[in-house]
C-alpha cells in the first residue's frame, strides 16, 4: 500500500497493492499499522455507502466542529471524480481544492481529514461509493458549500449534473465563515 500526501496538507491518496490472478483480485483497503506509520492515527466509527447514476454530484459536504469527520473514501463499482476543498481558516491552502478519479479499476482511495469539504461526481451508472468516517453523522452539524462556486473553481468537466435540493443551495465561499481554525 502506498500512501501519498497531496499538495493539501493532511489530504492523502492511497494506492493499494493489488494481487490479481485467474480467480479475481485481492487487496487491503485499510491497514492500521501502515496508516499509523504515515501519521494517520484514525478511529473509524461509521461506514457509509451510496449508489448513484452517471452525472449525480454529491457535495461539497462537511460537518462543523465539534462533530467534524475525517473520511476514507473509495469506489467499489463504477467511477467518480472525487474532490476535497481545504476549509481550515489558517491553512496555507485555504480555499484550494484537490481532485482525482477513483474507480473500480484503479482501486485508489482518498483520506480527507477534518477541515475539508468533500464532494464527488459520478462518471458511470450504478456507481457504488463507500467511505469510513472518524465521527458520527450529526444532522445539526452538517453544512454544504456550493459545488460550482467560481471562487473555488473546481474543474468538474461537466455542465449537466443531478443535485439534491441541499446541494443546489450550498453556501458561497465568499460568504462562508469557517469554524475550522
């Protein structure tokens, strides 16, 4: 397993070592010892999974402190363009985003720490997206930034998306007052 820190401090891309043969494949999707050697001391408390059709965009979601969550995200079937936005007020990369394709073929994962908004665009029908969380979901703590905010400037490479009502009314970054200090 290879764990690579992105240009946004604390945000990691995880590339598993995949063993394939005529029967199929095997890989470790999580290994506590390997993560801890990279300084990722994590206590996962909840697993979530979603099914989405092509063009569904979910995000940019986060939970405010004291109920913030870190997330280890991956695709089981299909593919997504996965994005994280740094919303840590005093971070050198505040307001910057990082994105990459996660797919059933590459089996890559991304660890998104507390203090990041997260979203993804499904690139194929019947995409199954799975993630482990370091905190429990609390409705009263949930928040959302607007997925297509020009101040953030995410290059989704699409104009047609399917959104929830919540995601249609996300906050603009220019009026957002982050609670992550």
